[in-house]
């Protein structure tokens, strides 16, 4: 590359790399950057329809995520619930928050850092990751995301 006389380059910038891994059924998705780890669990794998009570298989997955939170020595954990656009927005907001609360309560049983802070929210149909016009897309949008910082040195 040749710059015109007197031209200068902009300061170098390091971009955050994003790695996304999703299982074939879309039941779990993991997204990692240089700073954070985000795990998304599909709601219907964890909860019966219109319920915030999760099954034993979901509890085991949540506990495994809690162990990773421990290994990363995370002090802040975000637990966000989402729904699809079926039903009313208000009902989705309430259900997504109840599901996020249930996941946070299970995480808290295994996360050992006494200084950890949880940020728990329900977003209803806001922030879809797939097309709500198809059942496959709606399934991906019905999820709980758990996000925490990566420890330095990894």
C-alpha cells in the first residue's frame, strides 16, 4: 500500500473476535468474544409451555454453566429471558422474567463467588435472533441467555 505524500494511517485497532457455536437442534448456543461468554438455552428444552418451572435436565445444564462461571471467576452475571412474538407483549415480559429468575436461582446454588452480582431481566419478544415468521425462528427466540466476563489471561 502506498500513501500519498504527507498521508498517515489511522491508529491500529484490535477488533473483538466472535465465535458462535450452536448445536444441530438449536437447543444450545455459545457465543464467545475476547471479553465475554454468552450461553443461550432454548426455553422449551428447559420449561414446559407457558411455565417457569424447569426440568431436571435443564437443572444439570444450568449447574454446568455455573461451574464455568466459577472457573472464569466472574463477578457479574447477566441472565436475560426472551420469548417469541406470539401472545401479548405483557405476558411475554412476565414469563421471560420468571424464567430468567428461575435460572438465576439455580445458578446461585452452584456459583461459589460470594461477591457475584446477578442482573436478571425479562425482555419478552424484544431482541429476536431469528425470524418470528417461522416456528424454527420462534423456537430460537424463546430462550434464556447467561452472559459473564471471561477471566483475564484466557
